[in-house]
């Protein structure tokens, strides 16, 4: 079977040079912008622990966010195929990064905590929509997620129990 290749291009522009540039570690800003085609610019920086602007997105934020986005998109796709009518989805994802004495670091884990609101109580085949059905969809979404398959650290899932639309409004 032929492999499909997808390419992604992002332009990065550093905006934090100020008047002194990198004359010292504290003389320059970490702010930058990511752009790609006609997409809105994404304001970036370093983690605030490394002199970044807490109002902007750090690379570490983006790694956690990319994993959460990828998982959600696959989950929604697989839910639609399975006949689960999802009407709400949220995630409170978090990541842990270890910094070593020499300043090197790496993520050790990301935990996704998806919360799913479902409209239907029964699947087209008559089975009940329950936590087991959603857990299977989360497992399959993880197996398909391009980003999760590309990282060298653990990505765990701690899904909340299924919520049904009428219960979410109460």
C-alpha cells in the first residue's frame, strides 16, 4: 500500500530582540510569533521559568495542547463512526517535564482528562452508551493519534465518567 506523506510549514519570527539583542541572557525577550499561510498568528514565548511572557504560548504548552487536540479529533471521528452522538468535549490536560542539572530537560508524561457529553443513551446496535464504550473510543483514539504516536514519553488518559446531555443541563 502506498504511503501518504503530509508536509507542514511554519514560519517563526523572533520579536524580542529589543535594543540590545542577545548581549546578555537577560537583555532579550523570548517573544516570537508562529505563522502558517492565512492562519492567525500564534504568540509564542518561553516558559515563564525561563524568562517567558506568561500571557503567551510556550513550546511546552503547545506539546500538551497538540496531544489534547489530536486525541479529541480522533475521538470525535471514532465516536461518529460508532454512532455515539457527542455534543460536548473538554479536556484538562497537563504535562510534566523534568529538568536535569545540566539544564537539559524532557517531558516525562502528559495526562489527558477528557470530559465527554453524549446525547444518545443507546448505540445503533442496541448496546448502552456507557463508560466502557467511551473508554474503548479513547483507547482507539490514542492508538490513532499522530502526535501521541510520535512522542517518546507516556501519554495517559483519565477520562471523566460519561455525562449525558440532559444531565449536563441540570
